[in-house]
C-alpha cells in the first residue's frame, strides 16, 4: 500500500514539474530580450519628427518624438541645477553654463554664467531612485552645434537648466560675472 501511495506522489510531482516547465518556456519565449530597439516612424501630422521606442533591461519602454534635424543627447546633472525633479518629458528648458575655469584666450572673465541654449525640448528624465543620492539624467533634443556646446560645458564646466514655456521667444544675454552683477 505504501508503494502505491509513493508512486502516486511521484506521478503528481512529475506532472507538476512538466506543467511548470511548459509554462516557464512559453513565459520566457514571449518576453523581448533586446537591450535597445529603435523603430523610426513618421506619425501623421508630424512629418518633421520621428518616434523612437527604446526598451532597456529592467526599465519600462521609453517612447519619445525626436524632431527632424535633432539628436538625443543624455546629460547628467545634480539635483538643484537639474531642476530638483520638477522637469519632466515634454518640457521646454533653457540651458545655462557656469564657467569657472581659466580661458585660453582670456576674453571671458571668470566666473561667468551665460544662457547658452533657449527652448530645448526634454525627451526624458531619469532621476535617481527615491531616497538615494545621485544625479538625474536628462535626454535633450539638440542639433549638432547645440550638442557640442552642451557636451563641452557638461564635461569641462557645469550646466544649469530652467523651465520655460514652449512658446518663449529667443533671447540673448551678455551673461553675468562679477563685473556686471548690478
């Protein structure tokens, strides 16, 4: 009698294992394991842009519209200069550079704060996990010249961003230094 009971337990165990293996196979097969996928599309009504969908491991898929002639540039920024969590995808920002290092030509007086780009579209913002320290990463839509400026200042000086309205008119400033603070 105990032999019959152990055989039944064995059959049930093998059956549960087989069902679990089949479910695991189909569950894993249905997942997309690509690290990054881009699907350029021209949505109706926006012929000068393309939609990008990026899938990154352990993160939800990201979809954004990249205007024609622009490229997506990621920039890391500390909390306060990076708007302390107030910026979100779709916002428009102005980008300021703070220049504190010596200039080879000596024309700029240090330190200096200068508006370098106006009306920049934020494609995405990746902030550090709540309760952790770190820098937020901003994905900005920039043309080639703007990308060079932002990358230069992010690498050798520092950047600040400010929220603005999408319809703000272009502005130009002389910047602020000790010589023209007042």
